[in-house]
């Protein structure tokens, strides 16, 4: 499903730019710098296919990738830029809301959370939006290599406690490290199972 079968399709800035809603798709969301582009690159084995968008004022695109010919992988713009202009944030929220409400093919959202920090207030906003949109979401913890094995359980407990308040949360957490490769096979298998 992933090896040699991933291609960039298009960047979308408005709902009318979305490709036909005729495949199963999964989307990736996360605070800027959470490691989203690193994870997508590591998952797909295509270095540089997903690029970090670290400029708050830049056009916020929803990037579509094809996974074989039956699925889309969707890279949502990062959120939580410290100095993002209000108008950019508002436009992004409107597009995100429309996207989450409007895609029949959307099977699951993967919300990336930096394992060193756990779920923060800025993440709660998107989790609440996912609840309201009735889109099942699964938390993917990133940069697991930066958290000492002894400290992992504490973070996991914090995340589980916060997720208990979100009806759309899928209970199983995925620990990943793009650097070390941890969790990538698990995440690929989860995506492959969403048909
Ligand atoms: P994005 O803004 O969410 O796309 O984040 P990036 O993928 O650009 O990553 C942000 C920073 O975190 C970069 O400096 C990456 O090298 C680093 N990073 C990403 N994933 C990992 C990981 O699994 N382990 C470690 N140690 N660093 C990571």
C-alpha cells in the first residue's frame, strides 16, 4: 500500500478544489512542528513528499496524496502558529470545518501529539471540532524517541484522561518515532485496514 504507491496529487485551498469524494481517505492533523511532515515522509518512504509549512502567513493548503488507487492520504495544514494572522486562522478554521463535515470518504483523522508535551489547549480545539463533526480520530504520539521509556506511562495517562472527554476519540494510541522508525508499521497497518 505504501511502497512505491504514494504520489502527491494536489494542494487545495478551497472546498471546490477537493478531488472527487470516491475513495477512502485518512487525514493527518497536528500543531506546527509536531513532526507531521517527518511522519508522512517516513510512513510513505518518500523523503520530502510532505513539506513542513512553518510560515504562519503562508497559504494554508490541504495536501492530497494518492495511496495506491483506492485511498487518499490528506495532510491538513498545521495549526497553533504563535503569530498567525487572525484572518489566516479564521480562513483555515472555516476550510477545516467544511472539510470535516463534507467528506464521505473520510475514515479517520490522525491527530499528532508531541509525546514530550501531551495534549495542549491548542489541540483541544481540533479535538472538539472532530467530536462535533463526528469524525473518529486517533491520537498518534510523535517523537517517542525523545521520551525516556520510564516517562512514557505518565504521558500516556495524561493523554488517555483528556481523550475520555472526547466521544469521537478512538481509544488506541499509536507511539511513533520518525527518526527511529518506531510505530510506523503499526500505523501503516491501521491505514491499510481502513477501507
Ligand atoms: P511539522 O511542522 O509538523 O511538519 O514538523 P516537522 O516534521 O518539520 O518536524 C519538526 C521538528 O521535529 C524537526 O526538527 C524534525 O527533525 C523534528 N522531528 C520530527 N519527527 C521527529 C522524531 O520522530 N524524533 C525526533 N527526535 N525529532 C523529530
